[in-house]
């Protein structure tokens, strides 16, 4: 036990030094203040907006992919409460060379229950492939399937994200 | 089964995960340990003949505990009526309370709101289906008004999105109260007490146009309609104050939350088993979720659509249609909510779907044991009948393209009794004992008001 504690105590200063060095590194220009802060600390803050620059596994966001498209999704609030309206912030990331989409359709269903939502959400473009989606509600606990549909020059592209709500 | 008698047992210090206060003495700790051991029913020897059985606590799993805790805490923070700037204002609540009990508001002067929402019956009427003016039979059961401000939609079909708009519907419906805006304005203007209170609330006399700049309601609206909406908002302000008290379940839930096994084990074993069924195999909490024991939405539970020969109740499908056709919803000029307010999201985004046909509101189960008959059509006289309905569900009566959630539970007699025991613990003992607060007459001076309040 003492050996384990000793090892841990030795690691902590090393972690602190690494974080300090990361904080000193320059950040990409054009990043928002929260994004810049997140990059400096080496993590994405849960309340930071979604961005295509955020790598897979970034905490607090979903990143479904399909046919070269990727979405970075942050629910507001998180975790999603049962039976209360929530919103999504979405960054749509097109394949290289494709223009950012102008529109986005969002829906969700519970495949096991064979029903969808009782409300029709609305996605409002924020510019640069980012959207704010309002009017969603998961009115039951369980497994929901979040569906995003993007109209592209090659036809619609659909991205799905499983969501477990408790 | 009745809730257990309220007994105050000193709580053991150091209950939270074994933490204890610094000054706790060794003999006291030993006594506490023995008491806790006994309360867990692990003493080996059974109870002495004639003695009360030792309290027990089921070994709820982590998932069960999480599901149980999601039904609280209670009470939640007070909620105001949506789109109603009068909600929370004492003068409006006082006016609304008087209007609620005033039968003169109905067209023939015989039926008040309280005529159907009786305080002594937990704000229901005890009938299977409601009766309007002159005993006119209606198609649905009168819902309780307890905790109404915590609901999302009003009416079994959710045709109203606020308490104030919900109050307008029965006033104007010729089968219910059979009044009109002119009638309501005349009654209020013709009663000195009501007229005085109305002036305090609205800033102008009933039946008259408000001074310029005092209101944002449509300029073309007739003064009588303005009076009707102010009266309805006062009614909404009053109903929003009706919040039922804590129950045996709430005490159990909170004891579980703080890991107080001693307090939790006072909850009757049958209710614990019923609760386990409710959140587990019965999957009741899928729809009856949260502190209200309702998700606030709508479901088809296989009750026949016909309300009488040749007449079908479309339920939520018709409710959304009526909501969107209403002049008084939260997106209308009569609403006090800004267009971007969170409370109007439901009205802006709700969508009518084919599966809504035959869906009715998932009712709150708080006080369900004291508000029979049950279901939207009052077709189940008691809790036994409701539980049997779910136990022997006729799947052929469900929409072919509807939800696939319900299945017959096939409960045995003990499970039925356990579920019923649990549902009884959702009763606030004061749910049928609401009494009208007394207040001074309108326009009394401060000293007279204080004297009246102290009587």
C-alpha cells in the first residue's frame, strides 16, 4: 500500500509539470476563448462549444460518423434529463473538399418502443457548419437513437448516435 | 393499506456511511450498533409472540435505488403558471380563490369550479365522468388539481398549455359551465368584493378597457374578453398554489437517499415489494416517472375509444388540434411569456402524429388512492381494477402502429396487493383536507386587515 502511494505521489508532480508545459504552448489563432483554454489544458471543457477540431474521445460530446461525414454534438443540459426539453449544439464536419452544410434535420426515436419524440426539433444555422437545435425531449428513460440528416450534393447523409437516458 | 403511523425514532448518529461525530461516546456507539443490527432483522431469534414483526428493508439493487431516487425529492421548487404574469401575486391568488368557489360564474349560476374540483375529494368529484351545468353528462373523468402547476399539459387530451387557458375552456363550454366572457365580466363587475379585487389585480375596472400602456393584449379585444382572461389568470394563480404534502413514500425515498436504513425499513414491506415491481418488472415508471409519477406526456393503454355508441374520443390527436386552434395558447398575444421563453418550447414544437389517436395524459399517481374512479373515462372504479387492467391487458385494443411498450403483467394476487400497498403510500394525508385561507375584505385598511388575519 505504502509503495503504491509513494508511486502515485511521484507521478503527480510529473503530471503537473506536463500540464504546465502544455499551457505554455501557443494555440491556433481563430479559436474561441473557451476552446483556447481547453486546448491549453489539454482537454475540452464540457461547456465548450462543439468544434470539428476536437479529437475523437473528447469528453462531453458525441461524434457519430458516416460516409466521410462527422458530427460533434454537445447536449444542453448534460446529461439529458428525462421528460424535459433539451437542446443540442452541433458542429457538422464535411469530408475534405466538401462545403459546410446549410441545413440540418434532427429527429430521434426509441426503436424498442417503436415511437419517436412528441416534439419536432428545429435546427438553426449558426454559421460555419454549426447549428443550435431546440425543442427535443426524451419523454421516457431508456435507449434513444438520435438521427441527424444532412443534404449533400450526393444525396442525404444520415448520422446516428445511440443515447441512453436514465 | 394505510400509510404507517408516523413514529419519531431518534436517528442514529453516524448514519451516513458509518461517519460519526467526534464527541460520540463508546457506550452510545455500542447501543447504536445493536439497534441497527436489530433493525436489520439479523438478530436470528424471531419476534416474541404478539410482538410487532421486525422492520425490514429489501436488498434493492443499484439500478432499483437509482430508479426509486428519481421519484423525488418532494416537494419540488414551487412552479408558476406558464405565461401568467399574475401567478405568484397574492392579490391575484386571493381573487382566483374567490372565483374558484363562485357558482355565479356558470351560465345558470349553479356550478362553480369547486363543484367538480371538490377540496374534500382531493379536488376531484368522485364521479366516473364529470357533470356540467344542469347535470349535463360529460365524456371524461374530472382530474385532481393537486400539483397542477407541475404538469406540462392540461386536460386528458392536453388541449391547454397553461392553467389560465385551461380555466377558460370549462367557463365557455356550453356543456360544462356554459358561461361567456360577457357573463363573467358582469358577475365580477356586479359584486363589490370581486370588482375591488379585480381592480387591485388588473389596475382597471372589470368589463372596461384598461388604460393605455397597461396591457399587451390585443387592441381589438373586447373589454369583456380582457376581463375573462384576467379572471382566468387569477384562477390559474390560485390553482398553481395547490401543492400536496409529503407522503410515506417520500420519507422512504429520502431515507434511501441518505442511506438511513433504519428510517427506510419503517416503510411497509408490502409497499417495498410493490415499489420493486413498479420500477422493475412492471416498468410502470417508464411513463409514471419523476417526482410527479408522470412523464407529463400521453399514452394509449388499450381503453376502448368509444365514449358512447357512435362517438369516439380522439384523445391527444384532437387535443393538439384544439390547442393549435385556441386563441389562448402560450404563443398567442394573450400570453405573458416572451416568445423565446423556455415555457413556450412545448407549444412551439409539439407535433400531431397519427399515433396520438386514442392517447390520453399519463396522470400523476400522487394521491391516486384517494381520487377514484380512475382513467380518463372513469371506467376503473378502484386501484384493483386499474392493476387488473395492466395485468390482463388486451393487446388487440392497442393501436396497430402505436407504441410497443405495454404487455400483460400477469400478476398474482400477492403482487396485485403489493402494488396497491405501494400506491397507497403516495397519498398525502392532507390531500382531502384543504381549507380555505381566510383574509380580510378587499379595501380594508392595514389595521383592519391585520385584525381579520389574526381571527
